[in-house]
C-alpha cells in the first residue's frame, strides 16, 4: 500500500512475511521450546493466525514439534523448536592478527570454525576467503546458506561496502564487499568488527541480553559497540564506537593525533610489546614486525606477568587501569548496565582489566548509586567477530524488523 502525499506506508504484501518472522523469532528465542498458546500470548496474534504460521514453518522444515508439556489444567501443550540445520550463515573476521571463519546454524550454534594467518594484501585476503568458503561448503551438507558476513576493522563505508583506510591494515580504500561477493558468489554483508562482536552477543544471549550493553573489543587495538535491549546502536554512518582518541592518561604515551594517553595507543598490542622491549623483557622493538609476531611477543609478556615478573605485571596493570578508565567514560555516556569484553587480547588482559574496571565503576561511575554495572567476558573467545558476522546475516534474513513493512511511496 502506498500512502498519500509522498509519505511512506505499510507494505501489505510484506505483512505475511513479517508476522512469520515474528513467530520464528519467538520460537528461536525460547531455549526450551514454546507452545502455540504461548506464541499467541507473546505476539498478540490470534490462535488461528499462529496455527497457520506454525503450519507453514513446519512445512518449510524450519520448525519441529517436540515433547508435550503439562502446565496446569487442559490438554498438554506441544512445544515448538527451531530446526537448527535448516539454515546457516558463514562469518569471516578480518583482523591484523588472523583470519577467522565460522559456520553458524539457525540456533546460533557454531558448527565449524577455522583460523588462518592474514595475508599481507587485500587481494590475497579475498582469495583466501574464497578458498575458506569453498572448504566450508564442501565439508558440510547445507540445506540453505543465507549468505556470508564479513567483519573488518573500521572505519567502514557501509553503503558502498568499503574499508576506508583502516589504521591497522595498510590497504587503503578497498571495495571489500563487492570483491568478496564476486569471489564467492554469495550475498555478502560487510560490518565493522566490534559491531559484529556485539551482534554475536545478541544472538548468543538473546534470551537474557536486556538493558544497555557496552561491548569492548581488545585485539591489536581497541573498539566499542553498543546495544539497547538487544538492538544494535550504530550511529549515523554505522561507525559508532570509534573512540580511539579518548584520553585515559594525560601522562601516557604520545599519539599520532598530537595528544598523549589516547586509549587507542595506550592499550595497543604493539605499544605493550615495545614497552616490554624497553624494559628488557622482550627483544628490542622492531616497527617492521608483522602483527602475528607482535602477538607472539604479547603472549610471552603476559606469561611473564602471570609467572610473577614484577615489571611485566606492572606494565599490564597500568594498561588495565587505562582500559578500565576508558570503559567507565563510555559506560557513563551510555548509562550502560552491562560491559562485555572480548577479542584476541582479552584473555591476556582479563586479570588486569576486570578488577580495575570493577573498582573504578564502583568508585567513580556516575550511576553507581542507581544501578550496578556488570563486567564480564564473552564466551566466544577469538571467534566472536566471525560468529557476529554470521549472526548479522541470519538477523537480516530471519529477524522481524519494522522497516521491512515500509516501502517508498510511488
């Protein structure tokens, strides 16, 4: 239906697909199953509409009937469950440290995952992604592959599908989405890596993720992403969270922007490794080192700290306090009640970030008298970016979004 005066209006032919997605989403969100009567109560749709939609979902083999459940008087209720193998998506995370690939099913479970060293150029990376996608498809019998999600360092021009001079990769401007789509033949979604990580948390914790959540990504660098009641908040250009120049220590290391103590440089893996070299804990710093070699040295630095080396521990504790200060600043801006941290450098920094962030939130958090702020790590480890990229594909294909009901006036 087209509204008058050039306004946008509800597109009635899309209503059926939208309500189908609403029902499928409610079934997916219920980890223990949900009955038809409960679906009617949850969605506000009539019992007959629910019956028709569930019949269609069962016929499409996306939903199956499970055990009968007795709850109070009346007939036992037949529980409905998503059939996980009825749909999949592939997620790829491009990180300076590695290329990770994950195959995710309709329930959000990770079916397969792989990791490879990241090639030095964009062209070689596209070729590797195409090879990894072929391997996944040849290794699994997939009933329906919804597409390919790619998570990459920002900033990103989401409309054009371009990486825009990512500071941690010397690639320049790369039309990555179209290159990968052409190489794989799959519908491709490109998203900023930390936003994808937040999407992974939403899909993996869709039954509990409420309130305002701040995701902090600790990898080669640092990034933030945000969600409110399970909905991503991405900003005008989709690049919310580019906060690398928040000052967390006025006496910290100099940044290329001209300031000192920006969180991006103060928490970066190469800065920590350089400091480790200056302290004689590691080999002298070499700026030509590839990221994967820097990560090897970072692992050694973390191991020294864990084994009791005072200088290594002091270095990581200072870094942990700086990261914690940045988390508190951003959490205050958002009025967040949950902070989730993940990324390739998270497990190494966990012993230093969690206590520092918990203490600073308790002492200086603006909302500390109104509500607590939980600080926790992701359960997805280094795979959070790739799982998030796949989750974005599934979300676009299957979740009910109100914008799907709107069409431009003709």
